[in-house]
């Protein structure tokens, strides 16, 4: 007799609230539901991508030297047999001889293709690896250097383990204040997990390019182009905080592909064409104001120092005379006339 209970999801797990909706489940289903909700955090990564493959190293791959000698001997034997059957002229078994000639010729062609065309005898150089699959099943990865033999019925993926550089073109990004800016990125990366690079993504190099653009757009939108507050991290200053965040964000995005990011940084930064002229005017105005402030401050200090020297030497001025002196000196020191070279 099947026992049925009515209960709320809240009884199963207090953290999963489905508005107290009641379900009618038997005792076995209730037990399974309790187990699955309690262990969801452990299984959620597998549920996101259950087909993720990790690297397996083949420690003792088969060397290719003996196989190469065997293939050459077999090729010589087949050629000799083909010549022998070609010189036989017997009318009674002429059809059989022709059939044997065709079979031997096909074997010779197939053996030549195995030796030269197919990925059967492969040399692995330093910082290279071979990802080997057999009838759709991932067998393992060979990282050992040397000359190796792989079955002609399997599939071989040759992959480089060297550090490579991706120099991206300029990308238009809206920085934190909403101004369009153009940013360039350079990324140093290398393959760390060969199985993930081959089987988890279709093209890992193109995957890096796309994710690099996404990462720089995300990080660029979090910071201003120029610092609003003194000491604030900004895109223009090329702060290491931004570069480190860019590296971590990109590594998080491409972790499924087995790629390790060694370095990522912003190489070029400029305002977009839409606001470039306006921002140049703004920068020019800010520079003019700053320079005028510096001139006025310097002129004021110079006049005050001069008046103090006069007073120390016993030269006194009335207030009206001081005001006229300050006025005249400020006009001279803060005038906008350009300095001309003295002709000799």
C-alpha cells in the first residue's frame, strides 16, 4: 500500500521558499527531494555543464620507430607481390590475379597514406602536446617529446603549449561616467588543460578573443577615464588595480576552456570620436585655469615678499600706495602677453 503525504517545500529545506505550496508525494519521492535539495550546492556545477572533460596524461605512449620500420617492410613486400603478380600470365586464373593486383595496389596506396598523410607517426616537439581520441572517446594527452605511433582509426589533435599573445583592436566602451572611450587590450595566455581546450569549446583562440572583448567592456564600465577623486583608479592612469581586475575577470570567463591567463592589460585608451573634441576643449580649459592659478599665486607671493623686504629696509608705503603698487605689479606679472626673445 503506497503511503502519501502532503507537505510544504519549506519542510524540506528552510532556505528554499516556494510560497508554501503544497505537494502530494509519496515517502520515497519526499526522501529523494530532501536529499537533492540538501546537496544542490555540490551538484550545481555539474548541472551547469555535465559534459566537462579534464586532462588525462598518457605516461607511456607507443614509440613510432619500430612501427615505421614495420610499415616500410610491409610496403616493400606489397610492391614485390604486385610486381610478381603482374608478371604471371596464366589464363586459367587470370581473373584471380587481376583481383589480387587490385587488392595489393589498394593496400599499397592505403599504407602510403598511413605513413605520409594520416596522423599516425607524429613527432612531438618541446612545448607541444597531442590530444588523442579513439572512435569519439577521449583517451588521453601526450606531452612527452619524441616520435610516437597513433592508431590510424583514431583522431589526433596537435596543440601548442607555448605562451601566445592576443593583441586586440580598439573597443568602444562607456566608462563609469557615461562617456564613450576606446580601449585596446593585450593578453598573454597559454593552454593549461589540453582536453578542455579541444573538447569544451569549439575554437579556443576565437573564444579568448570574444571573452577578452566582454571582459574589457565589463571592467572599463566600472572606472572613470580620468580620476574624479585624487588618487582614484582610472583608465587613463593605467593603474595596476584595473589590470589585475581585468586579468581575474578574463580568467574567470575562460576557465572552462583550460586556458591560463599570464597577463592582461589595457594598452590604449582614448575618448570616442563623439566626445573627443569636447573633451580636448575641457582638458585645455582645465589646463588654462590651472596655469592661471599658478601664475596668480606666484605673482602674489612675489609682491608680498617685495613689500616685506621694503618694510625691513625701513621703506614704508601708505595703504593707497601699497594698493597701487600691488595693482601695477599684478598687471605686469599676470598679463597675457607672450614673452618675446630679446634681439641682440
